[in-house]
């Protein structure tokens, strides 16, 4: 049997932690449960991670990385409006692909706020800033002011978060796919109105 590297094991534990957090919440996400879900023994988990906090730090990085991947997968050669639409659909698709990822993401951010820690805020801030960067790149062909970029990023975050909550609450994939079109149309309508009067940068 091929030996599994420590890096591969860490990935297994991160994925398992996401699932366990989604099912049991942060407080119920014990290292024993995570190890069992990863089909590994507890000693291996403690070999890869000095503490539960170290593992959770990697889980936060994983969540932030998923949002960064959405931006990387967007087409950089489109208009600002098209880029915004791609980003919104990409984030919603990311949520739709895994209810556990959705539940764990919301739980991690809420838990961090309850603990007065900034990790949850940092993940959210990093995701929004990544979206801003992509929008700024698209705006090079259609320059708009910073406030408009911030507003578009905020709306993408707000609409995708609302979609995530609805998807997580009802768990109806076919309904969620139809709702993606509705949510995207809300952004499109706002963009059509806003960009038509957006101040141009000088």
C-alpha cells in the first residue's frame, strides 16, 4: 500500500473538518470526530497538527482559497458588468456544490465573531478584497470610481450570502439553481442602473 504523505493527510483532515463542522458545529468538531471522518487515527491527526487551533487555521485558509479560486476562474477579458455576474455566479456555484462547505463557512465566521476573534472577519474581508481586485481589473476598460467598485463587491457578497442561507435552509438543489438566475438578474438590473450613471475615474 502506498504511503500517504503528511501533506495529503492534512488535506484529508481539512476536508473532514469542514464536514464535521457542518454536521456538529464548531463545539462538536472534536479532533476525534475529525480523525474518524478522515478514516485516520487520532495520533496521525496530532502528528500533522500540534493543536485543534492549528487545524482550524488551515480550514480558514481553505475556505478563503475557495473564494480566491472563483476569481481565478473568471474571464479577465470581459466587461465590468460581465465580470461581476461571473463572480456572483461563481460564488453561488461554490456554495451549491457543497452544502457542507456552505454550512461550515457560515459556522466558522459566526463562531469567530462569538469568540471575538478576527479570523472570520479576515476570511470575509479577504474574499471581498479578492472580488474588488477582479472588478478593478475589469474596470480598466470601463473606469469607474472606487465607491462603485466597493458597492458592486458588497452587493455580490450580500446576494451570494442570501443565496447560501436559502440553499442551506431548504436544501432543494433544483430550486436553488432557478434562484441563481433570479439573484443574478437582481445584480444585472442594479448594474444597468448604476453603471449608466457611475462617475468615471480621472
